[in-house]
C-alpha cells in the first residue's frame, strides 16, 4: 500500500471494526445464543455444535465489555501509530513515536479496565491471545525457561568458535532460493493450489478461508534466511489449511490461540527445518542450486552453520537458544507498562539495560532496540508471550508425534513429511478454535504446558553441536 493511503485505510479499518463489533454484540446474536445454550447439555462437549456455542459465548461476552466507539477509536489510533512507527524507526526517532506509543499503552490499559481482571491488568490482555491463561502462569513458565537457558547460553558462548557459519555469508541469488523454498514447503504439505508464496519486507502469512492461505518471505543479499521465513510461514499456513471444512465460515475456523499457531510455524521452521535429519535429506538439492557457494560444504557442516548461536539485537533473527530471552524481556516491560510501573518515555533506557543484562548486547540505536517490533505501535500488548509458548508447545507436539510414530525422524531423513503433517492434522489442525489451548494440548499430548521437553531438546541439541560435556547428576 502506498504510504499516502494510510490515513484513508485507518478510517476504513475503524468503520469495519465498528461494524464487526456491532454484529457480534447485537441482540440477534444474543437471542440466538440464549436459545442455543440450553441444547448444550444434550451435546457431547467435543462436538462441533457444543464448541460453537461455547466459543461464540466467550467471544460475545468479551466483545460486549468494549463500547463500539472505543473499538473504532482504538483501531483508528492503531493505524495512525503504525504509520508513524514505520517512518520514525529507520530515522531512530523515538521522540516522534513516543506520544503515539503512550496513546496505545493508554488504550491497552483502558481495554484491560473494560474487560476486567482479578490479579493483574495484563491478564485481561493476555486472554485475548492465549485464552484462559494468566500472567502468573506465564511468569512461572518464563522463570523456568530463563533458569534453564542462561547457563546453556553461557556454555555455548564460551565455545563460540566451535561452529563456523561462514558458508551462509555469501551471495545467494534470490530466484534459486525461492525455487528451493517453494519445493520444500510443497514437500512439507503446504498446498499451493490453496496458497502462494510472495515477497514482502517482513515475512507473514494471511488467510481468507482454508482454501486461500498465502505466505511471504524476504530475501537478503547475503542470506538464506528466506528459507526459514518460508518454512515458518508455511507452518502457519498449513494449520489454517488443515482446519476442518465443517468449521468454515463459523467462529470456530482458525487457530486455538496465537501460541498454538506459533507452535506450528516453529515446529516446521526449527524442529524440522533446522534438524540434522532434514538437511541430510535436503542439502544435496540445495547444493545443486548453489554449486559454487556450497562446493566445500557437506550436510553436517551446513546443519551446524544454520544452528549457530549468537546473542544479537533483533528478535526475529535470533537463534533457538537466545530467542526466548528476547520475549521474556518484552513480557516484563509490557507488564510494567500496563501496570503503570514503567513510563513509555523511559522505555529505551530500560530496554537497553535489560538487553545488556540478559543477552550481553547493547543496542547502539532504538531502531534496533525498543523500536524494532511493530507490535506495540499497533497496540498489540500481551501478544509477545505467544511466541515463546509456541516454542515450548512445538516440542511437546513433536515429541507426541514421535511417540505415535517412533520412526518419525527417519521419515524426515527420507524427505517424507506426510506422517508428521498427518499427526498434526488429526490432533491439532482439524479442530480449529474448538478447544482452549490448554485442552487441545492435553488431548493431543496427554500433558499440560511444560517447558521440560523444550529445555531437554535445547540442551541435547546444542551440547552436541558445541561439544559441551553434560554434567550428570
Ligand atoms: Zn509466526
């Protein structure tokens, strides 16, 4: 969209947000729900109809707490603020962005007040992205992750020279990268008759219905990052494509939560796309696309290169070990902002101090510091924990699929992804929004949310790559 269109679009989005909101909270919807709810007792709890009533009631109850004018005003302000952020970020101009950020924080606080909460205003916001989850649970999960990750990161950094990623820092022409990425996501099971791959400044996926789910990636001159962007977005898209046809055009279409969605993208990006088995299969084909660049490299060296760990400034470029530290930092700042304990004007300073403390790197400019993400500019506060929940859940799902199919990794090594996708289809995708994330996870894996498999996975993988001796006992 041309930048001149931003204001017009802000008005359009405000109007559409108001109309959608009015429909959800209308007396027609309420009467239909009231009439349907008594039937619920006679339906199996996991039937589509029972879920439809349950989920719609939750959506309506949440929406009814927000006045339509407020929803429209918030949407308009978000569009304007995003536009200001877009222009201010490359200029490292936090001062211009600040009043817009302050406004979005204020909207978030008012949203929490309208929605209500018992313990922390953040709970009200989090619930919009991770239904039925509280910041207390998130804080406990994150503390375990931080305690498990920090010593691992320290050990890895001490042996940084064990992994050479020089092979990735060469010219990789866009077209062969695109062709390879397309071949791989198709092999994963992303249906290109119901999707497509395009280019954008930041990778994303977007869907209009289960038969039209599109993805993008971005190409760097000296990078194969486009591959992992495509794997990630294909993971999101396959989730949407796999939602049951019976749920189409109902409130049950879509994903159980942002975290469950992210579990799908991270699973394909990391547990498959950064695995040794996958590159044993895929490296020869990539080598054929880039015979000069990859002449002196083999699958094992390439696997190690794409898993190089390095504390860095930018979340979206972070490796598996450091990624969650970026999220924990944002979660802590968001809680402070919403509770009023942190003033937006102090954010750059606090951001930089926390980056230094957690990751050992200090942003030289706000462009690559507090202004790097789009989320806050659009008022998406409470969203970031979903990324880390997705990482944690991705391993829980993968391990459950492996319990069902003990030869799963061998199949990946043979380039056979249908078994994994089939398991995800049956246990995750087909259910759309039918179950709360907690229930979906328990049904699929038999266990509640736990960071233990994820930390075990990180330690096993990176101890091996970096030659770190595991201490027993
Ligand atoms: Zn994602």
